[in-house]
């Protein structure tokens, strides 16, 4: 690590002001910084492979001075994701924190998503930067992962540092790389080995109960160690998440672009309801001691100081002083300017002491009616305009895999496109798929052809007519074979038998013994799974359930009884309608038996959407709108969302204007049905006589028009 003399000046000041905590929790040693008011829900920062708790020192200093509590942690020595979840939960219990907001970059973002998936009640929001959803890409690029625990420290550091882009950088990015490299030098061999093991450990993020509106994706547009297709998968998984793009910043934007990152974090915390306590920070600094609120000292402020502060706060943009930031007028109902949606953030000035932040976005049908919000900060205070977005429709997706498996599209791609299409109509709250075991036996045509070719090649290899250019390696013991069938027989006879013994031993144990065995065999089981995935041919299905779960679906396998999947899906749908959990039903099926449940949904005034390849059928006649799989993949649903939502809004307005005659209601108002309260006669001159009084029949205009505004109150109201 660099010496103190060569360390950045602000980092030296940070080390002198913020204490480093080290606490042992069980067998794990936790190293973290905790700074800011203890009454504020904390923002916990989790670094990547090449990071420590020190890399977020700029965020700790800036946000804590604004009244936020920031905790930056080191990733402890954990060797699998189950161990990470348990260790992090114990850490939160130890520091007495129950609900958290997580900010993770790279590996830290992946760990934050896993914790939010397994402990949804504790995570209130996520900020994800340059991260991913699964580890398959990294596992494929690191074939020597089983030997990482025996690899020397200098080789592990060299491998980690090769992921950082080398070459000429601008000064701020170069400084961030230097600081990150200095932090890597402080990591031990076990720390690096555990982090690399987490990177290649087979795991993926499932469906989160956390709403997409509580997630912010903050990425850099120049370059990053995370492949672009992994970042695109993250964006597709959370289509309604807020996006904050940094033009430049490299792999460590929190170090190279701290002002912009801090502003995005402040905006995220404000949006999810975290209220800062800057007065506690001010009084603490005046008191001279940490942990005291200093309220008695803050009350001694004179009226003259308060008047001066008020005058400074109310100075307009017309001041000639150069250190006054220009302010933007807040939107009002009478303004002629179109409202600005709030999906991304554009930074007008990145100075921490004097900045203006305006929320902007590309036009979108769901945000055209949102109010424009401005965030104005000058000196030590903030001024937020009210942002009251129109609540979105709650959407639920039900997929009948028993009747309509994705025959023409890859399962994962079809599921992602389906979620994107459903999110066009509102906020997706539920995605469920139902099928029996026969539906999960789906195998694509290309895979079936490959298996036929593989079978023929095995026969030629066994006869010695064909020799492979490279031997077949066993993924567990690294033994080499020159015939694929010999490798398969070896794997089944030895490794599969050993794995079955381990699983039986775990299943027969209980309590602490079970936990100990799971921790003992976890590495071996994961190693066996990775090897079996490439060697053994799947007997049932082609990973359909896993692919749908990876896309965020909740998959339910029902019994083999006839219509079992239909019955389970209908019961679930009726339950959600009874609880009023959804306002829009998206049904993926071609089975006309669901027409009745769609009629019931329409009677409950719910919006209905059907997706299937059948051009004509009862479902598409009943539903409000229908799409084929081809239209979903091409994005037609997202293109037509304005038209569809407009029709739904018009229908709602017409329903509110409907009026029907109700005798009971008329009787309550004192009227009589079919009987006139007055007697009318007509004389010879054509004048109307009402109870002996002449009433002139003049040219009063059309009968359906109201003469004046006073007569509006006398008209009969709608039911």
C-alpha cells in the first residue's frame, strides 16, 4: 500500500476523522466504517473484488455532512453465497440495524441483490453500479477456479489487477485506479481467494419482492470490467428502475466522479423516503464531540444569525454574486410547459457546495403526467420541490406452461421479453408460471439434433475410428479420457455416487450438524454441479424452470392430474383479485378454458391482456388486447402502450358517466314513479296551465341545453 505521504490529502483527513471498526462475529472478522447520525436509516456500501471499505471514503465524508448515515464494509472471508447471507445478517444484528439501503458495485452489487432476494424485509432500496445477475460468464473465463485456494498471493493479485483497464487515463480516473491498486495490495491471500470464489460460484439473482421504483442503476458509459451484455441483462430485469448514467468514470466512479455519484445517491435516498438530519451534524461539529446532538448549543443561535440565514436562503437568481447558483422555477398547474418525466438525471453543475439538479427523462407514456421536480442546493442546505408521480397500474403475469411452452423462442429470452411487455402497462408486481413435469421435459429442436450427432460420434470413438483432437477432462478430478462415453461412465460410477452419499448424509442430519455438513460439502457439491452440467445430459427438461427463475418468474410445478395446472393458476388468480393486489391481468395461454376467469376479471373492472400464438380463440375475443409471441419479441406491446392505455382511460371515464334508473333511489329522493305531481292543461291559445297558473311556452332553445350555471345544481345527479 502507498505510504501516508503519497496517499491523497482528503483520504488522510478522512482517516484522522472517521474511526475504523473491527469486530469478530462468529468465525468472520468484519472491518467497516460507520459515520453519520444514528437515527437515520443507513446506506451500506459494499465494494467489488478490488475494493475495501476505504474506497467509499469520499461518499462517507460528503453524505455524512449532509445528514445521512453511511456504512462502508469489507467483504469478509466467505466461500459461498449462503455463508455470505448468514454472515451479513448477523453483522446487521450486531450493529443493531434492521432496515438498510444497499449500494453495491461489481461483486458488491451482486451480493446486495442476493441479500435482497433472500432477506426481502430488511432491504428497502438498492443502488447498483456496474454489476450483473449471474456468475456463469466469470466461471467460464476462470477454468482454474477449483485451485484458487492453493494459488499464491502474487498470482491472485495479478489476476485481479488484469481486470482493471491499463493505459493512459485522465488524471481523476488515473488517481482512482492508483488508489484501488493500493487497496488490493492490502488484501491477504485468503481475502482474494474468497472473493474470486464468490465470483465463479454458481448462483443467480431470483425475483425480488422489492419494487423497481426503489432501485437505481448507476453505470458508466466509457468502459468497465463488467461485460456490456451482463449490464444489459440487469437493465432488462429491472425495466422500471431509475437510471443514472455517468458519461465517464471508469471502473471506480465513486473515486473518479465522487460529486456526481454523491448527488445520485442523495436523490435516491430522498426518493425512497430517507430524511437526513443535517442539524445533528452541525450541532455535533459545534459541540466538539462525536455522538452528541448538541441541541442546547444549537438553541443559542441569535435572532440576527437566523435573519442572516433567511436572507441568504431567499436570495434570487438575479443577484450579481458569482457564488450564487441559478434556480429554476417549480412547475405549477397553470404552467403551459409540458411536465417532465423523471427516469434519468442530468447534472447541470457538479460542485458539491453549489449545485442544481433537475430530473429529466426521455418521453414515456407512463411518465407524461408526472410533475417536474428540481433539487436546489446552495451552501449547506437543500430545497426539494414536491414530486407526486401518478401511481402506476399494478400488473400481474400468469403463464400457463402446460398449454403453451415457449416452443419457438429460448425460455430466458421469452421470459425477459414478456416481462418487458407487461411492464409497459404498469408496475409488474407478480410473475408466476404453472405446469406439470411433462411441460418441463421441453427440449429445443437444435439440442435434440446435437444429441443425435453426439450419440453417433460416441459410437465412432468407442470403435476407435475417430480420435478427438483434445482429450475429455473430468471437471472434478481432472482425469483425461479419449472417449466421451468412458468419461460419462467414470463420472457416474465415482463422482455421482459420492455426491449422492453427501446429499443423503446432509438430509439425515439435523441442527448444528446439518449446518456444519452443508458448510463442509458446499464447495464439493458446487464443483460437482458445474462438472455435471457439462458432462451429464439432462434427463428431464432443458433447464426450463431454472431459465424462468433466472428471468424473475415464480415457477410452480403441479401434479400430473388432468387440468391441475389450470386449476392452480385460476385459484391463484382469483386469490389475487380478491385481495385487489393487481389491476391488470396478463395471461399467457391459448387455452379457451380461461375465458371464464377473464370475464370475471373484466366484471371486476380489471384490464386484461392475452399473449399466445393462436390467432383466433375465445381468450382473444374476451381480452381487452391480445398479442402473439412474435409481436412480444418485436416490442409491439411497448409501442402500442399509449393507444391501449388511452382506450382503458376512456372506458373508465365512460363508466363514471353512466346513469341508470333506480326506483329505490328515486323513492328516497321523494319522487314518484310514473305519476305527475302536478296537473297540466292547455287552453285554446296554446298556453300551458299548471294548477291554474298560466305558463308561457317560449322559444327557450334546445331542451338539452342548460340556460345558466345556476340550473346545474337543480339537475339530477348521476347515480
